[in-house]
């Protein structure tokens, strides 16, 4: 499992856990599958921002090869 700070590690279809804007204080992670990558830069210290297939938007905190 890796962190989500590098854009090159994330592709559409990747299984990730993100932190939603409303959960930033608690650090609660939401699992999902990446639909779109929203961050244009190759690196972001707080995590690459993505949209999941269910429409939720957040910053990637964990990347996993398989399903959760």
C-alpha cells in the first residue's frame, strides 16, 4: 500500500481510500474506485484529488492493488 501523493501512482480504476472534505478533521477514510484524477500537478503533499465512480471527491491517502 502506498500514499497518494504522486499522480503517476493513480489511474482510473485504481482502488483507493480517500479523505473527504468533511472528514479532514477526523481523518476518516472512504474506500472507492477512481473515476477521474482532478489534480493536474504530478505531486501534492496532501494527496492527489480524485473523483470516485460513485461521485465522491477527496484526496487519496492510501492506494491498494486489490479490492477492499
